[in-house]
């Protein structure tokens, strides 16, 4: 297992409702992006979902103080076979097991799932 940079934050996200499809949001310091993780996700069929959010100042979310470095945000997803490229039940199980295995290889043991509401996505 790789040693991970504690400044890198990962979250699986999904829309509220009956959807099974998750995407992976990754926030990493500029110059310390987990390139190997990105490569392994791509090799498993995960693609960058949208353009990376430009570098911006990182803040401590408890104190709202700047942390002294900038971060970039990337998002990866994998298409499914259901309507609107959603995952079937079998694909959801397979894709999440595969993704968690890749993340574990790179030192990310417990990646939470954020069930986003419409408000979260605005």
C-alpha cells in the first residue's frame, strides 16, 4: 500500500434518488496530484468527468483559515449501461468494488459517499 499525502481529499458523490452511479471527486495540492491514481482509474475505464476546477487557495474547513497552499479539483466517473449512462445494480457493485480496490492501493482506505442534493450541486 502506498503512503498518501494527507492534504489529498477524496469523496464519492452521487445524486439523491434512485441513482446508483457515483463519481469520484479528488482535491489535491498543486504539484502533488496523485498521478498514479489518475492513471489507474483511467486504466479501469474511469474518465475525467469535467474540466479540472482551476487552482484555488485551500482553507481549513473548521477555522476557515488559509492553509498556505493551492489545490486543484478533479472528478472521475464511469459510464454504465442503464438509461442516461447510469449504472445497473450489477455495475454499481462491480464499479465500486473496483474503485475502492484502486484507492486502497494508493493508501485511501475510507472514502466517504456524499449523497448530494440539488442545493449541493448549484
